[in-house]
């Protein structure tokens, strides 16, 4: 468990965030509870397409949410929701979710899809993300065990040049993947825990 | 306040608020009696409220009163009309909540005594409470339109409470001859799920397109504004060109009178009939809210925006569709959001603390085809005596996007359903 002293103060004592339109003082339990209807209880999603966020690193969560808020990172709904959040609120949320237990996606393994996905993973993803990628790391997504539906959504965005892609290198590496490859590698990564 | 924020309930796996605080009303010197919270209504609002009270403080005795053994979700029930899904996929029971040590009573609450703090049940028993949550949803205000009455449900189904009604409407669509026009009658705002009627028109067309391509949908609307209008109009034109006609109130779309025997709907200048009339009558707060004296002249329940506590009776919190929640639309997401704020306020009050800041959020996904979804999202806050939208925060999906975005939002919508139903019922 990571513990940054600054974040602990933010999360547990309540700070006066004068610019927050939401509330003068952060109530992290209440704030984090608003995420549950989409990301699941304690950040473990019950749906295939919405990402699990509990147990990712605080740095990664913080970075992603700030980029979603500014529009630097494309998002369908997160950017709209985060627009009114302050830096302090985002930091408190990142800290909160990084302390939750990571729970890997539960899916029925489809053998053919999984084998094809493993091939794609070996050839394309592994060199950057590692063989398992099932640990929380600074500023990077923990991939292994994330829901297939979400990985698929991310890769669909990456192969469409119309959208900003946070990593140019990754865009270059994945932009020729076929829809079938995307489905297969997403399935494989979800079970790669 | 500081006490509250210092405790990380979730990390502690829902461990109790240390109940030994001096002055806390229910743990006084030895002879402790558990605080009792009763919740009326096991829809999205009531189920989520019961769950979070227990989660925030397992010491509290929580009872949920719900008349039905099963709950059928309205969200995504328009997909039953297109044949995309069956009603079972939207049907939930209360075993998940019961397993969390919430007492579930399947009965009807027939009266509330706010002075004695009791709820009467149809079975003759009464329940005592320290705090009551009322989340009964809506009922129809049949008197608002001449010629209307509850008997219309059988011939012109509203399908605005999911279940039998949804199946009846589906049956009528199946029986309709190709070339017919199904009519959707939209009540004046406020009604539950503002984008619902327009999503429904699309879902009806999804069925027609494959089975009755000459058929049409006519929307007779008591309003002049349409929720998510640019998104619906774009989708209708792309997916169901020429099949949907929207007639707003400004164009004589408001139904003023109904002749049930002739199946005619009369508006200012026109009169309509059809084999399929989906008549969604004007709404008001569920019956028990009226019986309990919680409603205002408009038929909704005014509440304190910080705690959702009724301004009519103390210790009673009204949430969900029945409440007059300021700028928040009547949706499942809103109901759940209000439920969580209420649960926190109740747990704080029971433990002798100040209610923490409420955070109110709404989102609502609309699916107009299996691979075409979009959403509205907004944040709200307690502002003086009302719940107000945070300026600039209520935003719909953009119209100028690549097709995969619609597909992606449809998938995110399904995940929302999976998560909010898990939040409520498991
Ligand atoms: C077609 C349609 C589509 C929708 N789609 C969406 C969507 O996509 N997203 C969204 O967020 N919202 C959607 N909604 C809105 C959503 O269904 C409601 O806003 C939500 O259900 C409100 O929750 P509630 O708890 O206030 O009431 P309800 O869900 O109606 O629950 C009330 C419960 O109380 C019980 N009850 C009432 N009185 C008593 C009594 N006296 N004793 C015992 N039990 C009682 C009822 O049996 C019921 O189970 C949709 C609605 C419709 C009609």
C-alpha cells in the first residue's frame, strides 16, 4: 500500500478547497461513493466495459483523471463528470481508490480467443507492458485482470486516428490490429492475472 | 465533521462508527438499544439507502418494506419492447440485501405516524423507527386529464413501471398490423426519466424496422422541450429515417382529453387514435407519501437539500422520484445518489454527529439501438434551500463523433446497469 503523507492529510482531515463548487470540505467517503454506480463497490466493476479502478496506483489514477478533466485524454463521460472537480478532490479520490483491493475480472475462458490473444500479446503488448502486468505501478495502468470490454474500448480508440492517444508509441504499435485481434487480446489480458 | 471524515469506513470493510461517542443517543450507559431505520420502497432509491446505512454502520437495525417480491428495473426496459432483451434480465430479488442483515418485509406500508414514529403495514403490524426513508417512486395523477382513469392501464399501457405493463405494450406492438402508427403520450414535466419516451420511440422502431417496416411512431408531447434532443434527432434520422414524428405541445401535441371507449386522444386542434397507445399519465409522488403528509401542492415531497429530510416531518427522509429534488432529474442514478447522501446523514444523526457534505450526481444512458448509446451527466449540490445543478456541469454526449463512440457508450451503459443493480440488490 502506497502512502503519500500529503495525500493522507488531504484524505483524512478534510481540507478547505475554496474553489470547489461541490463542497467546502472534502468528504472522501461520500465523494468516492458517487463512483460506485459506474465502477462498482470499492472500485471493482460489475460490468465488462467500465474499468475497475480499485487497486490501481494513486499516481496513475491521479494522472488519468487530471488528463480526462482537461480533455488531454479522450473520455466518453469521465471528462464531463470531472470538469467541476478540484485537484484536491481528484488527489483524494486517487489516494482512496489506490487503497482498495485489486480484484481481477471474472470471465469464462474461451480457448480459441485466448490462444489468439496470447499470440497478439506476445508479439505486440508484452515488450512494453510486461508478461503479466498485474501489479500497480507509478503512472501506468495495471493491465492484467482488467475487464475485456474496457481494454477493447481503449484499443478501439487507439486504432482510430481521430482520437488523442495518450501514448504515441503504443498507438504506433497497435494501429494495425484487426477487430478480431483486439477482441482476442482483450480477452487474454483480462484473464492474465 | 472532522470525526466523520477521519474515519475511512470503506477501508475498514464497513466497520462501525465507534458507537461509544459521548452523547450518542442510542448507546447510553449499558442499556443500549439499537437504532432503527425503516425504509419504505425497495426500488433504486430505497434499496441503495438500506444498503448504505448498513454499510456505514452495521450496528443500526435496518428494515426494508417492499410490497413486491421482485423488482423489475425500468432502466433498459425499453429494450424489452424492441425484443432486444427479456424482462427476466431486469428482474431482481431481495436476497442480496437480506444476506447483509437487512430485514426485508414484503408488505405494503399503509400509514405513517410521524409523531409516534411508526409505520403501519397492511398485515396489521406496525414498525417503530428512529429514522424513516420514504422512496415509493411515482403514481399517476389520472385526474389531471379529462376522461382518464387507472382502468386505462389495461387498454393503453403506460409501461412506465416495468413488468406486466412492459409485456402488455410489447404484445400490442406484436399484434399491430404493419403500416400502423403507435402513439406515445408524454406527460408534462416533471416525470421519471426525461429521455425515456424518446428512447422508447427508437426502441419501438428497432422492432418495426425488422418486422413491420411500414409502421411508424407518433409522440404526442405535453412539453415543448426534449431531453438530449440533438442526439435523439440525429439517431432517429440515421437509424429510423421518417419513422418517428415528434409533436410537441407548441404544435398541439398535448393531450387534453381522452375518450376511452372510442380510443381517441384529443389535443388542442387535433384528435388521434391507434391500436397501440402508450399512455404515460402525469405523475405525482407515490401514494404513501401523500398519506404520510409529506407532499406539497404540486404533489411532490419537499426536502432539506443537505440531508433529504422532509421539510414537513422530522426524521423522515424522502428520496428518489417522490422527492422534489430541485434541479435533479428523476432517474435511478439520481435516486441512488440521494440514497447515499441520506444514508450518510442518517448514520451521522444517529451517532450524534453533523451530516457530511452530500455529493449528488446524475447520469442517464439512452440506447436507441444495441450499438448506439449516449448519455447525459451532471453534478448537483445543496445550495441554500434547494439542490442546484453546478453551473456548466450538466452536459450531453457530443453529436460530432465517430460511430465507435456510440457503440462504446452503449457498452458503458450496459456496464452502468450491471453496476447500479449490483449496488442496489447484491
Ligand atoms: C422506461 C423507463 C426507462 C428508464 N431508464 C432509466 C435509465 O436509463 N437511467 C436512470 O437513471 N433512470 C431511468 N429510469 C428512471 C428510474 O426507473 C426511476 O427514476 C427510479 O426507479 C426511481 O427510483 P425510486 O426508488 O424513486 O422508485 P421506484 O424504483 O419506482 O421504486 C419504488 C418502490 O417502492 C415500492 N412501494 C411503493 N409504495 C410502497 C408502499 N406503500 N409499501 C411498500 N412498497 C412500496 C414499489 O413497489 C417500488 O418497488 C427509467 C424509467 C422508465 C419508466
